[in-house]
C-alpha cells in the first residue's frame, strides 16, 4: 500500500537551473562583448545623426554642440590616451612627455605626404599627380611608417631612462617631451638643413584617398577638407584598432607582466619578469599609438604646426587616463571623449550661452585648466580609481574600506596588550 503522506522532495534545484538557463538565453550578448558592441553602436548612432541631421531637424544643434570637427579631434585624443594608458595604466610608468610621439607622428605625415622635400620626386601610391615634386606616400602606408618610427623612438628614448623610477622617470620623460617639440620648432636650420620649417610649419598635406560618404551615395576618391564624416569613419576605425590591441595585450603574457611590474617591481623581478625588456615594450607600444594619433591629427588639421605640440597636451592626456580609470580601456576611452569634448566644444559653448544669458564677458575656455585641476582634486578625494576603474585598481584603492574590522582590531589590540603587560610589570616593580 502506497504511503501518500511521504514528503515530496523540493524542486528548487531544478527551478534554479531553469532560471540560470533562462537568463543565459535572455542575455544574447556575452559580457566581454558588451563594451565593444556599445562602442560600435554609439559610433554608428553619431554617424547616422550627422548623416540625416537635416532630415531630423538637428543640424543646428549638432553644428553647435557636437560638430564633426570636435568628434574627429576627440577620436584622435582617444587613440593617444589609450597609448598613454599602456605606459601609465598597465606598466605603472609615469610619462609626462607623451606629446613627443604625437609630434613625431604628425611630422612623419608631413614629410611623407607633402611637397616639403621638393628636391626629390617620390610617389608611392600617393593621391596627387606624379609630376608633383616632393615625397607623396599613401596615407595607409604613412600610418605604418609613423607607428614604426615612433616605436623606434620610444625604445631609443626609453632605454637610457627606464632604469629610473617614479618621480625621476617622470622628470626625464618631461624633459624629452619638451626637447622634441623644441627641435621641430627650431628645426628650420639644423646645420643648414631644413627639417621642420620651424614656426612656418608644413602645410598643406596630400588628401587622404578613401571611401567618401556623400548625399547621393558612396564613392572612392580623395577626401576634401569638408569630408569630415568620411574622416570620422577612418578615425573610428583607428580608435577601434587601438582598443582591440590594448585589450588583447592586457589579457596576454606581456600584459600580465606589465601588471606585475605595476603592482610590485621587486616581486616581479624575483618571479623572473625581465624588467627592462618589459618596460621598453610598454614604452614602445604606447609610442605606436601616439604615432598613429599624430598621423591622424596631421591629416585632420592638414599640416604639422610646431606651435600645437605643447606640454599641456601631455597633461591633458594624463588627466584623461586618470579621470577615466587607469588600466581600464573603456574608462580611458570615455575619459578622453568627455574631456576632449569639454575642452573643444562644451566649455566654449557653455561660456557663450552663459554670457548671453547674464550679459557678462567671461572667458570660460581660459579657465579650462582650473576646471580640470578642480575635477582631479575632487576625483582624488571621492573616487581615486576614476570614472570606470580597472577591477584590480578598485580593489587596491578601496582596500582600507573593505578590510576586515575584526582582523584590524586584533592586530591593533596586540600591541595594546603588550603595552598593558608592560605597564603591569612596571607597577609591580614600583
């Protein structure tokens, strides 16, 4: 006879498994692909907004608050900030002279895509007639040359300096960051040779031959100064390439070696990490991104202008890395986009609106470094790890807050017990 009073086993386990399977089916996009997909969708959304701005009635708003020139410049800052993140965020090497690689990349484009060296006539896939004097190389090849030249320069500069640490390394990189732009500024007469044309700069550059987005379709031709939306796609592609390289390096053997050096250089050396070679790799690969950004910026402004490569660019890039979150690729990307937009468009337009509303005449862009400095102070006080920090950095900087209070009390109580015992013995002797 069957006992109907027997307890029925719980089915919570099956429900839990079903719940996990249901959530797995709902989450179509893997977690590791969330940020890349978001970046692609955001880039596509901005492209469509500008392409259909007239139809949507947003042309006036976009031209004022989100112009295409500012978008392209912000993407250049993203490329260079990601390169600096490899040096500072991954390897923990403080670099205050990153503008030197930006300048070297820009002048590489100027040398190879203009009639500056008019004494020769070299054409390698260029976008101008073959009768034009000078060196004229295809833009895509110039990107490779600029990246390679900056890699070599990064290794040559880093070899004698990376034996230093902390503040001393920062001072030496600051020196190099000041020397190289000054060489270009005064390079119009180096033992009778004109290297950079000095303050007169090198302009114009050859047009970039690429896919052109037009109102009536797509074509392949030389991009003019007003083909900003087509250049936007090029800069988005370059930024995506640097993001991909940064992510792959971080998860590889070299990236783990950089993180080990950043956390504890002595321990990393004891575990067999070659310090000098690993640091040089960080400095060289970071310089590659600076070279790509320099070439892109030269085509963006149609020349290499010695006065633009100032020390404040290095500080701005460092602020982007710190505010975004050192070591986190997506945090640095967001920090670069936000700060670049504020610096080029947000602050001037806010100042214009404020002055019109209240009848004042305040030069808000003149206070940009005051605002950036205040933002850095507030971030260091309330969110030291940045807007979107790396997991390791967040754990290290919040270690005191997440420490076990009982363990801390035990450790703190032990010396107190010794002190009490000592006081008791002193009382007995008295």
